[in-house]
């Protein structure tokens, strides 16, 4: 009897330590820093994009579509097969040396729920029950009540990696993966992955773990650090909507990792976004003159304005093929004033 009891408690301990390694929080060193997080959700059952949107409390379906590079026309009732992976975008905040989703999603406890079931089954091991317990100040994990609201702390980070701004992607490790293979797949190094994930050896990689993978992303140094969407980082092959859904930004790594933004066409109350002082030169327009390619680029937004800037790239001098585009940007800043009055007048027509 005693033997079985100790065997069972040993097994339990192993199970608990496994749960911990499956969902280790990501290191995030400057407290209070906010950024965009991204994590894989492997749907346990057949479901729909709409149900996933609800579970993770994502405001707009198009955020999911953009993060997964799905066409904007994809319907909310689109089926997601069991075991299919969907990338979940969410707001991240650094807190106490780890990054967690910033008070979202909030899960409402239903009859028969336990913290472990919520962590393991509902959120597919993206978190552990002690992590849910900690952020929600729950003293006894066995006592939760129907209707109780729980903050689910998804793992994320806002740290630069090797001196570069990146999107930290919580990659659900498929069975049979190696650290080397993952490094190659995401164009990073094995050492970086080991360091970020506090792994001492590649052998420590476990299937089903959520690995912190730094994704290089398109960005723009024209976006000021006071912009409400700073730092806007868009991973290769994805798109986002920003500036009150007035602007859509795409990332194609082949374009030298430069963010490409244009009017979104999804919000009818946006004013035309024009680069000031230029005739008929609107956000996303570009023109070429000799070696110079001039673009009306996105430069961030605040509560009143969407900002644009003229971006001049030289395409000629190319001492080597790796730096064929030398930025000469910042020649001129233009502030496009969108009258609050116009917004208010237009708002009732939105629906
Ligand atoms: C999804 O929704 C569209 C319209 O919103 C409808 O035409 C279609 O039949 C629905 N598909 C499924 C599988 O429910
Ligand atoms: C920070 O984390 C440590 C250990 O992970 C914990 O002991 C401490 O209470 C935490 N501090 C806050 C303010 O949450
Ligand atoms: C998946 O389906 C099983 C069987 O229908 C059900 O017990 C379980 O709660 C479902 N899981 C989720 C996360 O909905
Ligand atoms: C948990 O307690 C801490 C300190 O008492 C408090 O700052 C925090 O807001 C509480 N969190 C929640 C989710 O209630
Ligand atoms: C991978 O990264 C290296 C160095 O960071 C870079 O030289 C190389 O071009 C990248 N490969 C791709 C396919 O982006
Ligand atoms: C890294 O792992 C070691 C043991 O493997 C542990 O003691 C340490 O707390 C971990 N550090 C972080 C930041 O998770
Ligand atoms: C924002 O950028 C300005 C100059 O570009 C710098 O002086 C300032 O410290 C930055 N602020 C933050 C919060 O990084
Ligand atoms: C960027 O994504 C495209 C597909 O969307 C892919 O073909 C290409 O290899 C990716 N480039 C890098 C550097 O990741
Ligand atoms: C559309 O744009 C207007 C003006 O910028 C803004 O006030 C409104 O919130 C936006 N609507 C949506 C759904 O984003
Ligand atoms: C400039 O941008 C506007 C607004 O997006 C667009 O309608 C127009 O076709 C663009 N003009 C050129 C020459 O690309
Ligand atoms: C290209 O831009 C540079 C810097 O603004 C300028 O000095 C040069 O005259 C431009 N060349 C052409 C052909 O427009
Ligand atoms: C740049 O790459 C092209 C092929 O893509 C090649 O023909 C050309 O010689 C390269 N130029 C330099 C300077 O390496």
C-alpha cells in the first residue's frame, strides 16, 4: 500500500513538473513594457474561428485572419479542425520578469470547471493552473465558483533579441522536433532558442511545450515612440489593421523588411490619408525618380491624428546585394490632421 502511495505521489510530482515545463513563462525584463504577443492554439476539438475569437476575446476576426495570413474574406463560421493550429494575437505586458497577456483573455468559470481543466483542456496547456492561480490571487485552487472571472496569463515577451526588435511567438512544439530544426525553420540560431527558453541542452526540448521563438518582423523607424501602436512589428507574411482600423500594414520580408502600409478600406469613416504638400500623394502611393523611390509612408497615430512621412529609398548604389536599399528617410514629416469633428459627424453613419 505504502509503496503504491509513494509511487502515485512520485508520478504526480512528475506530472506536475511536466506541466510546468510545458508552459514556462517567457522572460520579459522591463516591467510595464507593452507589445503584441502571439501564441499557437492547438484546438482540442473541431471548432470555428468565431468560437476561438470568443474564447480569446479577440475584438475583430480580422486580427486572427491577419496573424494567420488568411484572406480578409474568410468567414467567422469557418471550421477549424481538431488539432489544427491557429495563431492567437493578444496584448502583452512585462510584469515581474515575465511577460503575460495583459488582462485578456478573461475566462468565465462554468459548472464543473476546475483550474487544471481550464488550463489543460480549455486553453490547451498554454498556461498552467498555478499561473492562473497566481495572477488571480486564488488562495485555494480547488475553490473557484461558477461565474468567476479568471484572467488567463498567456506567455509572451517584449524583449529585444540580439539587439533586434522581434515578435516573440509562442510556438507549440510538434512531436519529433529538434531545436536545430526549429531554429532553421524560423531563421534563428539554436543558441538563441536555448538561451531564450532557459534550456541547458537541445535534449531538453519537449513535444507540446510552448517555445519562445523570436520572429523577425517588418517595422518602420518612421513610427515615433509616442505612437499608440509603437512598436508596430508585423511578422513576415502577415498583416495588421491599426490607427482606428484606418490603416492596413503588411509585411513581405522580400521587401527588405520594410513595413508597407496603405488605407485599409474597412472603416468608412476614415478621412483620406494624404502626405501634406504633395499633390495627389496618399498613404501607400509611391513614385520613382532616377535612383530614388519616394513613398507616402505611415508614421504612427495618436488620439487626434494619423501621421505620415515621406520616405525616400535609394535603389541604385548597391555595393552588395544585402543592402541594396539605403534609407534616406526622415526628410520631411507631415502631420495629417483629421478633424475630430469629422470623426464625430461620421460616426453615426458607421453602422
Ligand atoms: C457561414 O455563414 C454564411 C453567411 O454568413 C452562410 O452562408 C454559410 O452557410 C455558413 N456556413 C456554415 C458552414 O455554417
Ligand atoms: C515575482 O516573482 C517571484 C518569484 O517568481 C515571487 O516570489 C514574487 O512574489 C513576485 N512578485 C510580485 C510582485 O508578483
Ligand atoms: C472536446 O470534446 C470533448 C468531447 O465532446 C469534450 O468533453 C471537451 O470538453 C471538449 N473540449 C473543449 C475544449 O471544448
Ligand atoms: C492580486 O493582488 C495584488 C496585491 O494584493 C493586486 O495588486 C492585484 O491587483 C490582484 N490581482 C487581481 C487579479 O485581483
Ligand atoms: C536568415 O538570417 C540570416 C542572418 O540573420 C540572414 O543573413 C539570412 O538572409 C536569413 N535568411 C532568410 C531566408 O531570411
Ligand atoms: C532556468 O532553469 C533553471 C533550472 O533548469 C531554474 O533554476 C531557473 O530558475 C530558470 N530560470 C528562469 C529565468 O526561468
Ligand atoms: C522617444 O524618442 C525620443 C527621441 O526620438 C527620445 O528622446 C525619448 O526618450 C523616447 N521615449 C521613450 C519612452 O522611449
Ligand atoms: C516570408 O514568407 C514567405 C511566404 O509568405 C516565404 O516564402 C518566405 O520564405 C519568408 N521569408 C522569410 C525571410 O521568412
Ligand atoms: C473608424 O474610424 C473612425 C475615425 O478615425 C474612428 O473614430 C472609429 O473608431 C473607427 N471605427 C472602427 C470600427 O475602428
Ligand atoms: C494612391 O493612393 C490612393 C489611396 O489609397 C489610391 O486610391 C490611388 O490609386 C493611389 N494612386 C496611385 C498612383 O497608386
Ligand atoms: C535622390 O534623393 C537624394 C536625397 O534626397 C537627392 O539628393 C537626389 O537628388 C535624388 N535623386 C533623384 C534622381 O531624384
Ligand atoms: C546581385 O544579385 C544578382 C542576382 O540576383 C547578381 O546578378 C549580381 O551580380 C549581384 N550583385 C552583386 C554586387 O553582388
